[in-house]
């Protein structure tokens, strides 16, 4: 399966389409929590690990918050709204310097987690298309250069 990363100009906010609700039906809450946990475990050893807490309890809470959001966005219960309020992810992530290169690392970690799922390809692509576009909204720091050797 070919999961391509779209490129966007800094500050661009492309239109987002939510994943097919069948993605949630196939994985269920537990499956989405496992997928998000796998994604975070990959992030914790990635070049953008500095964006995540070293404290295990805080890190686990971040996993929970992200899983709650993904469950909700995929058509499951509104756990995120119940625990954190309305999703204002651009504002919530403003404290972090997220560069275009960081977005690519984040997406590549998700790509690895998604390719490990045993669900139909069209559903994986539906979720991928959502995060591929949505992740562009989180980039809040322009790249000084796009050299592959640039320190994130």
C-alpha cells in the first residue's frame, strides 16, 4: 500500500475530510487505542521525541488524549469532548515548535502503525487521507531549510 505524504505551503489549511466511519467499526475503540499507542511509541524514539514528555505518566496521558480524539473523529464516542472540551488542536499545539520536517516524521510513524493493521486498504487510506491533510494544520514553525540533514 502506497501512503504518500502531501506537501503544503507553510500556513496552508487544506480542507479536511473525516475518515470513513467503517474504520472505527473495523478497529473498534480498543484497536484505535492500540494504533495510537503504537504511533506514540514510535514517536518516542523518533527525531521529534523532544516534543513529547519524558515523564511516563504524562506520556501515557498524551496517548489517551490522542486516542480519545481519534476515536471521536472516526465516529466513536465523544471522549475527547468529554475530557478535554472542544477540539482546538491548533491552539493546543501552539506551545510546540512544529516544523514541516516534524510533520513528516509524525506521518511516517503513523504510516508504520497503519501498515501493521489488518483491515481493508480502503479504510487505511481513508484514515491516512485524514491525518495527511489534517497534520498540515499543526505546522506552526516554518522550516529554515528543507535539507534532510536539518536538525528537527
